[in-house]
């Protein structure tokens, strides 16, 4: 039997007016609460624990999305110190997001999007060890967005909740027992040791994983710099247009396109009838061109800031997948400021020369005044850097006098 995760037991006995008052209160709660599975949408306040949302259930050492909570993945995700991510979406009964071919879908009030950051554990390490696996595989994850709790180290679960007044961002940090995650508005630093190879024999690298504080969420999700209003970043057609391994009611795996699944679930309307939905590349997919993979990588990792309305707009460097002007993408582009952040390099991209390009220089850096992205990582994404370097190396041409 599945039990709702970590719900507090109801008081065993109540008498007199208190019981009556509680009954009235419960009727009121039931009346104004959307009734789709056990999930609880909180229209206001900042619940102190993740369990108050009832997004997940625990059964036999497995954490699984509650009924109606749909797991999803992106073609190319954001890099965050090699953390693995479980993303879910939930909407109230009868509500749906509206499809858009370009922008983030328009989600209804009541939507809850979650993203859980976790790492596979290293086999044979003590339960309280800081060692986690530096991997890009699916260790510890099962079909249907389920996690094997003895195989993963849960770090944090972030929520974006769509309320009447707009989106609210809530960071929850997991305890070591993995029984509860608590709201940590001021963020947290989690020391980790990233271990290459699950025999533990590979290289080890220290990472100081940073759970952002609540204000930093807007540093990336405040994609409209004027209003600073928060927006989800990933749920766009081009990122979601891929297959996912769901499980059906009997627990058997079913592979289906995510956009079609959302529609079937009642979570998405106005999907193009002709099936012509855009798609960015999976950055790891060696069968796709370096160009397509690099552009997908920059789109997800950089464009929420590097776009005309985003927090990195002053740089004049725009890295979204639809940008087609080479100069905007950094090619032979002079930086807005010379000095420290450029490493004495002259241009954003020098065709054929990653070692002379500011773009790759800032991705390789871990200096807080230089590194890009400026938030959200403490180690270098070696495979991501290698991809961007290969992309720059394949470009031809000169940058005028000083290239
Ligand atoms: C370094 C930039 C950055 C910061 C800081 C950041 N996010 Fe995100 N977040 C992203 C990007 C990019 C995505 C989409 C790509 C992905 O999920 O891999 C995302 C995805 C999410 C999602 C899934 C829905 C979506 O928008 O795609 C949630 C929920 C979320 N973030 C919550 C938060 C919260 C809460 C905070 C603050 C505690 C926060 N984020 C801080 C960049 C950031
Ligand atoms: C959280 C927001 C944010 C993210 C994410 C981000 N940047 Fe930036 N970036 C900025 C800001 C703000 C500036 C301007 C100030 C500066 O140069 O530090 C900038 C400047 C730059 C510059 C110098 C541009 C110029 O011509 O002066 C480069 C190159 C750059 N970023 C590359 C990247 C790359 C590549 C990524 C993704 C891997 C990325 N950035 C992600 C905010 C961001």
C-alpha cells in the first residue's frame, strides 16, 4: 500500500467544540481545495515542509510522484554540478496549460512544478559519506519518475507554484535521512565529493554545492528584467518534445512523447494538429551535429539571462536557439568590459580558436567574478565545455584586424 509521504497523524481523540470546529474547518478546506489526487495546492503562505504539498509518495524504499503528478525531462537540461534532476508538473482538475511554439507555456493558476536535485550514491560508501557519483547516466532512477532511495542522495527540491499573483519560488532542502525536505529561504551549502566511476577508483573532485537562496531564483527565473516576475524556463515545446518512460496503472513501462502525454493527461491544450512541434537537440546525442547540440546547450544554460529581456541583456550577447545573427552569438564580438572577465581575450568567439574565445574562457573558470553561468555551479562542466570548444573550433573565418 502506498502511503502519503510524511503526513502528520490526525489527533487521536478530540472532544466538544474543538471537534466541531475542526469538522467545520475540514469541510471548508475540502471545499476550497482542488481535488485531484492527494496533491495540495497552497494558494498562499510558504509551507515549511515539502510534504505539505503531497507531491510524492513513498513505497518500499521508492519515492514516486503522487497521482496526477507527471514526471518530465528536457532534451537538454541545465548543468548544475552534475546533479541529476527529477522534474514534475501537476495542475488542478480541469485546468490545462496553453501550448506555445516558442515561449514557456501559459500555465493555469494552481500549477505546481517541482525539480528535485539528487546524485547517485557510490557503492560501498558509508551512508553519511559526502561521496556521490559524478555521472550522466540513470543510476537510481526507475521509469515513471521514481527514485530508489537507497541508491540516491537527495539534495533539494525546488518548487515553482503558480498563484493568482504570479509564480512563487520555494527551495526545500532534504535531511540526511531523506524523510523530509524543509524550506530554506536563505539557501544552503552542501559539501560533496564527486567520484568518477562507481568502483570509487576514479578521480575525486570536491564540490561545494550551493542551494540558491530565494532571491537568487529570480537571477535566472526573472526572465523579464523589467518586472522581475518569475517564469518557468524549461517547459517550452522545443525542450519537452521528446519521449519519456512512464508507467501505466499496472506499473508497466510505457514510452510516449511528453507533449502528447501532457495532452492525454489533460494538462496541455492547443497542441498543433499537424504534429509540427519544434525540438532542440539532446546535447549528448553524438548522432546530431555539433552545431545543433551546442546551440541547444547554450539555449538552456545561458539564454534565460542572455536574451533581450533577461538579466544578462547588458552584455549584448544573446544565446537563445532562435538567434541567427553571428555577432549576437558572440562571433567577433567585443566584450562590454575589458579586463578580468575576458582573460585578455579580445572577442566572444574567435572562429576556429576556443583558446582565444571569451565564451569558453568564462565557462572554464570557477572564479566568481568570471565564471559563466554566474550562478548555479561550483565545478566546471567538462563535457559541456568540450562541446562548446568543438563548436567554436569548427567555425571558420577571421575577426578583422585583431582576431
Ligand atoms: C543558474 C540559474 C538558475 C537559478 C539560480 C535557479 N534556476 Fe530554476 N531553472 C533554471 C533553468 C535553466 C531551468 C530549466 C532547465 C532545467 O530544468 O534543467 C530551471 C528549472 C526550474 C524548475 C522546473 C521548471 C522550469 O522552470 O523549467 C523549477 C521548479 C525551478 N527551476 C525552481 C527554482 C527555484 C525555486 C530556484 C531558487 C531556489 C531556482 N530555480 C534557481 C535556472 C536556474
Ligand atoms: C544568471 C544569469 C547568466 C547566465 C545563466 C549566464 N550569464 Fe553570461 N553574463 C551574465 C551577465 C549579467 C553578463 C554581463 C556582466 C559580465 O560580463 O560579467 C554576462 C556576460 C557574459 C559574457 C561576456 C559578454 C560580453 O560580450 O561582454 C560571456 C562570454 C558570457 N556571459 C557567456 C555565458 C555563457 C556561455 C553562458 C552559459 C554557459 C552564460 N553566460 C550564462 C549573466 C549570465
